[in-house]
């Protein structure tokens, strides 16, 4: 069977945009989502959830068809297994017309078929999957809609396939979703670590079940991964009787599947109306993709549907405007419908200016600063110096910049945790003194397999912050959320110092909304530096983003003072660091061959760069030569999906993936020891840069406001 069939992956893609399904089918288009989806699955525990579901679904190893590729072999094997009166199968294959599905778990008991789709998604027992709209139709909850439609598609294919294959059997198919139940508390230590991520000879990743896992999971324990019944919702979807179908598909479900499966199999190119969802299209072109001859699906659609030229792709698009506050007639979708694609198209008649009542920028004002900047071709930053100076004068020295690295997983890492409950495994802490002196004063990292780090994390944070009453800074709300979560964990713990730790958390956080019952705010509540940026500063290179990874390069470009100071290798020598010394001090600001400032996150070392001195250190101990060590490490890495020496830990998702990888370490080996030391160095330097980035933002603000030294 050589024809490409319409799979559940193609269906899920077509749900959001049929052209994306076309681009996915044709490999000449570059797909940016492939790596992102892989990292997301690693970070959330998708591979582990799939593995434990097979155990809970009582699928014997010989009935796991995951290793079978193509269409014919898994279809034939499924038919063979269906000869049994009672059988459980993983990755069973079914074909109907142009559609082909591999079901995560199928349980056959006579003529009763139970279909289970497995997802690393959390849900709560008792929570409804749909609700009635004003017309009396069920509307699937938007937060779970993609998953319910996914299993509905599979039920439709399997039901019709069985009717064709076994017209006299009268099979019935019952649909369920196996999800992480966030009402359940895990009671197994290191549940997540029962499964290790490996790569097969084709480079595909899978979860290897450690030998002890089967015995552990046979014990009486709470199942945090649970099946949820969505059969009624699936029947309504298949019948075309859910309220969102016209908005999602523009037609009933079955008609959509028939239409899209025919187009997919025939490789038809049918362009769709443009919308704001196009701004999230993964079929964009990187420099590497362009060099290798790949195509951009994103550009192709805009050329076809909006007559874009090469020059149009260089113009600032409404994509670059922050979406906050844009709704109704001023939503990006409405603008696109009217043919308003560029920031220069936006006028006051379309989007009226609104003056803010205070001395800080409103979301409307920030957008108009950006619009005006584009229209006037102005590349200068905008900063409310007087208001910012007044704000800064309220800060109490020494200033403390903190940043956390945390992770969560569908399968908890530790006992007494719910799915997706946070683990705080790292922080970095910079201090700015009143005389302008800067110091990397503290850090915390606990990546030991099986150790619950949260309470030790707070103890160390308390120890570092309680030395004075200086203002504490975070960037965005993450740190506040994490500390409040640990506060809840402490409340139900038996820690001897829990009251003391909870009281500390209360001093530097707030909980709830002001005016609501239960609201609290500590006298030293952390100051959100991101909020300060939003109120007082904007740079053209930030476009619509306020991420620290956009703000940092912006302030470096803005400031000749910072460029001069940090262009020299003073970090680790003049500025104290816990991870750099005077011997390996670095310049935080590096320029490229064109003289442009490089984003410091882009020049962080790769794992292999950090691995080399560790290899030399071990070799000096006399056990193995450097050559022998490298040969051993290379052999181990061939099947290890968690450690890639070419990895550069320079984005927020990678520390989460790396933490998961470390938690699956078994007995100490040469490779695991080298990898662990390498990863520790990478994580420490990455998190240190996060808080030093906050320092640089402060230093820029202090310098332009004339208050660098008080």
C-alpha cells in the first residue's frame, strides 16, 4: 500500500488548518514543530504515560505493535489478534476508506471493543467534558477539545472498519481518554523514573520500562493515570451534533473527514482563509532549512491568499503586535479579514488612541508607541525616565534578583504529589549593593534522582534572603506561583520548620487578587521586573514581546555604557560569580561579524564544550585515557535520547527535559557521572544568566535615569 493515508496526526493538523496537513504530508516544507513536539512530550512525560498506560491496560508485550511500521503489517497483525475472543492490543491498526489509525490501546472482549486514547494531559475526576450552549447543543470544553475529537475520529474509523471486515459480528466501540487525574495523589516513590527514554536504530524515541517496574506497578497503589469516559461526546461529534463544529470545521464532522481525507490522499492543495492562527504556523523557514532547499508553507499561503511579495515579508506585520487588549472589531482576525496585514495599516480610526490615567504605559499606549515607531522608521527606545526613576527610588538596597527552574510531569517524580505538581530544583540569586557593586551571591541545584528538593530549596532561599530587608525581584509571575505552591505543600507536610518556612514565603509573595477574600500580600512582596518593563520601557527590537530573552538584547543594543563595560571579560573576575573564575572570566556582550550585539543566551556553551574539561579531569585520575573515555561515551550516547552533546541549554524548555533525564539514572556509571557533571555545569550557567540578565536590565534603567549610584 503506497498511498499516503489520512492518519490521526493528519486529522489533528487539518482540524486547525487543512493546509498545514498538506505541508506536513510534503516533506519539502520545513516543519518547526517536530523538535518542539518532541521536547514537549519529553518535558510532560508523554512517553512515560504511554508506557504506563500499556501496563494498566494489561497489554502483553507480544501484543504491542508499536514496532511495526507502514500500513499492511500492523493491519494484518491486528486482524490476526482479533481472532481471539478476548485480547488487549497496543497500537492496533484500522483502515476505513482513506483513513488509517493506530489506536493507543484496544481491548476486545467478545464483540465489545474499548478504545483508549492516551494523553499526557491533566483532567479532574467528575469534571464534565462538555456543556450546553444557548441552542441546547453540547459544546466540548475548548481546553480538551483536540483530544476528544482525536478519539472521536478513531472511533469513527474503527467502527466503520469493523463493519466492513466483520459485517456479521455487530461490534460496538466504546471510547475513552486515559489522562492524568489531578485529583489523585501518587503514593509510589520515583514513579516517573520507572521509564527511561531511549532511541531505537531509526532514531525514534520510546520509553524503556526498567525491570523492577512491573512488580512495583502490580502493587496496590493509586493510579494517577486514569481512563475517562468520553463515549457520549464522541457519538455526538460523529453525529454532527456538537455546537462548535461549524466554527471548527465549517461543516459536520463526517463531511469534514471525508473531504479532508480525500484531499490528503490525492495531495490536493486547497488554500484556506488567512487568520491570526497563521502567525503560529510551524511551516516557516530557518536559515538552515533555506540553505538545504526547504520551502516555507507560511510564506506560500500569504503569497497566494494576500498577494505578498518578497518585500512584504520584510514589513513589520500585525503579528508583531502584542495581542493583549485586542478583541472584538480590533482583533487580529478582524483586521486580517479587512486586509490589514501590516502595522503601518493601523490608523487611529481603526484602533483609537487612549491616554492612560496614571504615569505608566497602558497596553494601548505601548501598541501606539510601536505603531508610531514603525510609521516613522524610528529605531530609538522609548522610556518614561521620570516615572521610572520615581519607581526605582522606592526600592530598598541591596536588591535581590532571583530566578527559579522548575518542572512538572504527568507522572509525578515523588510520592505524595499530584500530576503536574511543581518540583523546584534550581534557583540563581544576584545581589546589587547600593554602591553599584554586583555579585552572584547564591544558587541552589538539586538534581539527585529520587530526592524531593522543594523544602530544601525554600530553606536555602530563606537563608540567602533573610540577611537584610532589601527588595526582591522576579521576572513575571512564575516565582510567586511556585512559592505559593510550596507553601501549600508545607502546610500538609510534617517538616519540623514548616511554620517558619511558610511564614517566610508569605513575606515575599502575594496570594489571590486584591479585594478578594483570602487575599494576602507580604511586606516584602517580590517586585515583578517584567511589569516594570511593561510600564516604562519599549524598544523596537522587542516588537510585541516582553520576554527577558527579548528585553536583554534590547537594553544591550540601547546602551553604549553596557556595551563598553561588559564587552570586556570582567564577569567572573571584577564581578563575582559562583560558576566562573578570574581564570575563565567571560565578556557578557559579544558582537557578531556585522558589529551587532549577540544575544547572550545564544553564546552559552554546548554540553560538549563543558564535557571536555570533565573528561580530562577523570582521565587525570588514571582510570581511562581521554580517547577511551570518549569512545565509551559515544557508544552510550547512540541509544540515549536524553543526552545530546550538541545541545545548548539556552531556552526555558530544556532544563525541564534535562531534569527528567537525570531522574531516570540508575546505578552510577562512567557515562552517567560525566553526563551529570556536564549537565550540572550547563544548568548552573543558564540559570545564572537569567538573574544576571535582570541585573543588566536594572543597570540600564539606573544608568539612563541618572541613579546608577545612590
